[in-house]
């Protein structure tokens, strides 16, 4: 498999180089999508299927839709001139410096098992069997809590861009498609499967790779597809229920974290209750992540009435 | 067995590399996008081979990739429509009018 790994590394470097240095915005975006698939493969080869799942869902999936939409918008606005091939030296210098620091960091890694034995030792007390979920939702719950808040903040940052300040209107443009066309048919076929896979990923996350972010992304994809196929109207923030869906995940996480103070400290989950608490957080957080990501991909409201 | 799987994996990676060549050369936007879809398909195939070689979780990654790689195609179709929210099928009875056929600058 050494040949395979070397070839994969070469393709990753080529795709990255083509995305960054190649001419044409559209080509760069397609190379970025391809790069996501290749990186997902690399993560599997490195034995990190959790990261591979996230990369496949976000890098090759949702980000691709977002960037392709952006290129389409630029081209409609007549702003998609070919990129100049002039090298921006300050940027190149900064990127080169960060790159050199990363290489130095990788080379100076001490060989050894890292933190894996320490996590394995404490795993029975965390309430879950997947070490990655244990780290994300118990041992380093702080990180995950803040990440979920960052996601929410990013969506709120989109709202000021709403057309006419109507941030409560339905997200994105009004999508339409040929009623019996390929797109509408695809929109009926894929979401049920995506729903099943998304729920499966969250449930399986307790004992094998998967979890709220991966499952939430797949669920978001299902929602985005339903809206893009013109089958349902995107939700608007005028409905309190949708706003609740956005804050429920981070809110419950925070509430249970505060409840943990009764057992010794903020975000400390007692072993006996940890499994139930983590599962509850994961499920509600999945919902919030799915709605937040879907609304971000659909974009700020562009008029066309609420709901 | 495992040697054959490795040979198969390298072969699939070769077809993936050919798709990269097509993404680079185009010439149409649709050509590049279809090549990206081929990369997604080859990626699913490769993950299945990695699963057969003992990488247990590769199957779930393949499932997610198969589901979401198609989403980029939907994004492309949307972006190719006149208002960015439509469907080229509903607006262009003549397929040569579909903007995806246009060549990049």
C-alpha cells in the first residue's frame, strides 16, 4: 500500500496546487471539491475515520454547494474575470511561514502513542465507547460547546446581509425547478436516504465513528436539497420554533454543563449519568447543527415573503 | 487477496488521476463538474476497497461520500440557471443553451 499512499499524496498536492494556482474561479472550486474527496481518503488511511466523515460531508459536500453558488453569483454579476497570475508576495510570505511552521511542528512531534492511552484509561468513566466522542463531548466539552456557539454566531453574521434588512424572511432566494424534472425527482429520492444516514451517524457516534457534526451535516444536506429542488420553501426566522431549533443544542449543552457544577464543576458529567447526558446533548445538538448549516448554505434572505 | 485489493486500489486511483486531468482541461464547466463526480465515484470505490482490506469505518465514509458528492452536482445545476435559483431544465428547451456548456475564460 506504500505505492497507493504515495500516489494519493501526489494527487492531493496536485489538486491543492491546481485549486490555489490554476487559472479560473470555476476550475479552482471544482478542484477544491475534488481535494475534499482525496483528503477524506487520506484521513481513512491515517486511521481517523471521524475526521474523514466530517471532511466527506463538509469538504466534498456542503462547501462545494456554497462555493459553486458563489461562483455562479459572481458570473451573473459579471465579476468573474480570470484571476491574475500575479503573485501576492505578502500573502505568499505569510502562507509560506505558516507552512514552514506546520512542517516544523510535524517533524518535532515526539514518536509515541500520544494521548491515546490516557483516553483509553479514562474511557469507562466517560459514558461512551467511542474515544473521539468521549474527548469531544466529555473530556474537552468546552471546545465543542464553543464550536456550536461559533456556528450560531456565523449564521447570525449572515442576517445583516438580508435584502432590505428583512432577516426574518425565508432564507436564500426562492428556488424553483421543473416539477417533473430531474432536479425535483432527485430532491424526492435523496432526502429520505440522507435522513436515515444522518440519524444513524448520530446514534452510532456513541460507540463508533460518527457524531453530531457528521450526522448534522448529512441532515442539513437533505434539507438543502429539498429546498433547492423547489419542493419546500426555506424556513424563515419569523417562526419561533425555527429559532428554538437554532439555540436548543448550544442551550441544552450549556444547561447540562451548569448542572455539572452540582457534581464537581462546569461541564463535569458524573459517570452514572454521562451516557444519557451526552446522548441528549448529541441529539439536540445535531438538530441545531443541521438547521444552522442548512440556513448558512441557503444564504441570507433575498425577499420573496416569509415561509 | 490483499495484494489484489492493493493493485485494484492503485488502478482506481489511476482513474481518479485521469478525472483530475479532465477537471484541469475541461473545456466546458459541465466537463469539469462531471469529472469531479467521477472523482467522487472513484472515491466511494476506493473506500469500499479500504473497507475490504480491514478499515472498518471506511464503509460509513463511503456512504456519506456517495450521498453528498451528488450534492455538488445539484449546486452546479443551480448555479448554472439564469437566476441562480432555478433549474436549467425548466428554462432551456435547447440543451446547447445550458450555461454549463460554456467554456471558462
